[in-house]
């Protein structure tokens, strides 16, 4: 076809003036490729300047974890101690024979270090007795208070006795009960992590001069930073304390996160059905109360779990009237008097690129005050040099790195439930 030509308006040449064949260059899935029409390089691609961010936005866990000031540690392995209640019940061994009722009894136990002579103990039926002798690691001998009879202890069972108090007499010249407490030692490793986005020098030049996508590189950099935050949050939740062999053969330490630390410490947990979840949750809350009366703790779970848990609490009591247009089915917290528990939805628990499938049905109860982020080097960001700045590199890396770990005091102050029938 010539560069210029004449034609009758009523009968134009077909191809150049058919709108169906006047399309921008595009992918095979676009209009021209799908319906076998022509394209024209003179028609620019129409690219929306603001690229839509379709990332899930429910990241309340990141906000809550960021509320506490992180602490700097002196090395990539650190130790810390916690002091427990400092008081343990006395527990017998499984009794091989029946212990008869009477004024005096001998109670077999491999652990006798939780008591001393002249310590008053309480039987399961609230009978009191005083310890008069101890055979270390073997047994204790107890005598009933005047006028009382100690109950029968059946064979085949183990019994637990509470400690009432020490007791002494007037004009005593010795002390029977001394106190010493051992701390629980915990430790963690500090993990190093880094992430970057790379643009070739010429590639970056072209993107920076593209009229329709001038913000493309900025968007990609922001997404890289966002994914770095997700990496960090995944570590806080599910990092495994240990040694990692890198591709180079070098060794690196990996930090222990919240959930594996709870597993290692033996935090309370249970498998429950949805219908039993409210009762099980309330039992878990009451079993793990170590804070002050009325303290607030957080229950982390996928939004789907939060929704179904709310239904179990509210379904039988939800009432509607004529004209109601909104069903108030959400539940954001529960208060049982001694503790308030705030529900925190974590959409990433359902994200298969972040967590194993079991997290989609977990409820994890935490005392947030017991968790403190730790680091050696703070978060650092930078950009590598390219040939324009005297380096060999024909590219530019925008990078971010950090060292990360956590102190997790008293993992027994929380626990988790696995919902077995979540649909």
C-alpha cells in the first residue's frame, strides 16, 4: 500500500480502517490474539500507570509484634533465664500396694526435693498431715494432725499433694525448711537474612524512561520490601532453632520462632472439634494464666477459624427481627473475668507459601508481653554500584538485610488448639 492514496469515503480500503484490526501489541490472550486480528506498532500499549496490588492486607500480627521495642544482643547465640512459681506439689510414684488408713503413712516417691521435714501437706480429699521424715529419692513419712485419720491410698494410682506451709514450735533452735529456686534456662540463635531486587543497567534505563510505567521499578522494590517483612514474620511464627547448611557448604544459625518454641517447652495443646472449641479455649485460657488479674492476651488464627468460632459462641443466641439487614456474626474478644482474650485474624495462616496446611486450623494463644524481638545488627538497606560508578557490575541491586531472633519467656503462658473438623 502506498504512503498516500485516494479513495471514496463510502468505500474505504478494508484493512487499515477496520477498527477490529487496529489493536496494540499485546499478549496472545488479548483481543488480537484471541480473535485472530491484526496489530499495529503505531498503537501504543495501554498500560494502567498504577499497578493494582492484589496482596492480602490482613497483617495485624505484624502490627502487634512491632509494638514492643526490640533488644540488641551481644552474640548470635544468647541465653536467658526465667524464674518459675518456685513451688511444686509433692507427687507419689504409682503405688504398688494399698496404703492403709491411719495416723502415720509412708508415701513412695522418686522426687522428694520439693518438700522438707515439718512441711504440712494436703491430701486430695483436703486432709492435712506433717512430714516427719524423708528418705531422699525414696519416700516421705507423714503424721496426721491430732485427732485426724489419713485416708486410704489405693494401689495402681499416683497421688498429688499440695503444700500448705512450714511449721515450727516455740523455743526451736533450728530451721527445718530452707528455700532455693532454680531458674529455667532458655536460649535462641540470631538469624541473618537478606533479600534484593536486581535490574540490569540498560533495563533500569529503559524502565525509568518508559512513559506509561515510570513507577514500575518503585513498585517492584516496595513489593520486595513487603516480601522481606513476610519472611521476617514467618520466622517469628515458625522459625526452627538449628544449624542450616547453605548451598556454598557454609553453616548458618537459624532462629527459633514462637510455635516451635511452644512445642519444645510443652505448652498446653489439644485437638478439638468446632462444637467443643469454646469450652476447650476457655480451659486453655484458665490453664495458662500467669499474668495479673484481668490481663489481655491474644488469640491468633485464620479468619475462617475466627468466623466459625464466633458462630459456636453466638449461633444459638443470635436473634433477628423483621427488617434486620445486617447479621452481627463477628466476635472480636472474650472476657472471662481473670483474662481478656483478643482475637487476631492472620490471613497468612491459610497461605500455602508461608505456612503448612495445619496452621489454617490452629488457634494460638499468646501472652504478647513474654515475647521480645532481638537483633545484633539493625535493619539495613542499600544499593550496589554499577559501571557508571567504577564497578564491574552491569546491574544494580537494591537490598535489605537484618538479623532477627526473639526472647520467648514462659512459653507455658500460652498454648494452642487444632480444630479437627474445619470445613
